[in-house]
C-alpha cells in the first residue's frame, strides 16, 4: 500500500522521491524570442524547495509560429540550451525531478492574436467568440509537427530535464486528432478511433526514438472531452490500452477543453465530495494501463483524500496545480503534517446577469481563474509574494493585455 512519502520508480528508471507532483500551470514567462529566462529559474527554484517529487512545466510549444498564448516558451532547436539548462538545474538543486510539458495548440492558438490562422486536423473552428477557423494540416505538415516534438524532447534531455510530458489533453492539437468532433479526416490520420490516435502514438514513438532509455516520456490524456459526440471515456481507455504497449513512463489523467473546461472543476456532487475530478475514470483504466503508473490531477486538496486514493490503488501519483500558486511549499506542508487541507483562491466575473446573456459564465470564470493564477506566477517569478486581494476586473484587464498583443512582423528565427 503506497503512501504520499513513498518514492515512485518509473519504467525508464527515473525515481520520483515522493508521490506529490506540481502539475502543469502555463507560466507565459518566455522572453521576446520565446526562450526561458531568469524569471522561470526564480519560480522553479522556489517550487523545487516546496517538497514536490515531480515538477511538470507549463506549456512549452514546439513551434514558435503557433503559441497557445504570448509568453509561451518554444523549443525548436538548441538556441536556448543554456537557459533551459539553468531551468532544469533550479529544480535539481532543490531535490526535485522535472519534466518539460511539450505541446502544440492547434486550433487553440491565442484567440486574441489577430492576423494568425491556426492549424488543426480539420477546418473545425473553436466554438468561442472571435475564434478563427483553422486550416487543415497537410500530411507533410503532420509529419513535420511529429518531428518537432521529437526535436524538442531531445533538446530537453540535453538541457538536463528528467523527462517530457506530451500534452494530449485540454483540447490542444493532439486532443484534436483524438476527437471525432475536430478530426473529420478520412486518410491515415482519421476516420476511425485507431487512425485518430495514430498522431499521438507516432509522437510517442518518435520522441522515444530520439531520447535515451533512461529519459522519461509521459502523456497527459483526457478521460473525456465532455462534449456530445466527442472523445469519450471508452475512447480514452482504448488510447491507454495502446499506450501500454509503448515505452511510456506515466499517464496523467485530466479532462475537458476550452469549450467544456472540466479540468477547472466538476459540478457532480460525488466528485466534489471525493475531491479528485477524474479519480473514478483512473480507477476504471488501471487494467488497460498495465504497468504504466497513473497520475491524477484536478481537485485534490486534503491529505486524507490523497492518501486514500493511493492506498486504494486508484492512482500512483497525485498532481496539484492551483494550490501551488499561493502555497509554493504545498507538498512539504502536506507531507510534514503542517497542513491538512490546501486552499485555492477563486474569482468570478461581475455583472453576471448581463454577461450571462452574452457568454458562458462558467467558461468565463474558468478563464479568469487561469489568468488570476498566471498573475500570481508572474509575481513569484519576480521574487514577490502572491496578491490575494487581486480582483476580477484587474485580472480581466491583465488577461486582455497579456493575450491581446498583436504583431504582424515576423519574429526573429521563427520556426
């Protein structure tokens, strides 16, 4: 029976010193060339001293021309190898293992970036105001993106990261290939569940072929996208069963996308009471996963719930995200018994009657909370403490300012 303080040995040989992970939070702290700088080193040095067995970075994009948001770090070659090395070293100096989360946004490119045409498996627009209809990828472009993931992973290994996590959740490009709502292709990349999962499997294989056997390769996967006619739990279980035959070290379970942001919370009373939003799914998929460890992120707040999930064998690793923004030492606090329950800060949009007629308030609140936490990460990266008094209006203005920068000039070295 595992406990939070127990180490976890991954198939590649990477050992996590305990069972609490700092899950990915998109930092948006890249410089003008989308490379990491001292701010990320400062932030991760602080998290590394927080007692986590694993630190997973936020979105690192594999193409500078396609960012989820301004400020994303992008890796297309080794131009930022010294900065990436310092980033990984900051984690190791604190005793933590660090994985770089690799991603391509597909149609979920920055919605406020005017003049940019996103790409996707098919020309299916995001069902959100202002979203641009994406251009369907050609077969050659699909192959190029697969190679971009492999290149980024190889650079991360050279920089000293312990592994990578491939982001196949939350509606980003890999998820778009998996879902029958966004993948309408009838070629080798779509048309049935096996062909829809081919993109993910090819990315896993190409990455594994470019890194050493001792370098970890993890996958973050949706349990479902919670949209009618979309990617279901049965679909997800089939993907897990296929991944079990690949050289994968960890599967992190999540769910939802921009249109149905289940990763931000669940309305079901059963999941609120149990805390972890996707734990029922994780338990149901253990057999398909074989010997691959399962991580569950989303909703864990109390030590009791975390320990119970591990003791019952429902997961092997507990991921926490938002609590680490206001309590950077959340893992140590739980492990040392200083805190029984972690807290998060929630903000809501004002003028709810008016806005409710114009937009989905739950989605809007989700974006506001993401932005609020991003604001706090930026404070931490400057060596400051979180500002718990920050309200929804200031948060919304910061969100628009941060994501609304528009540039029609080509970036230096754009690849």
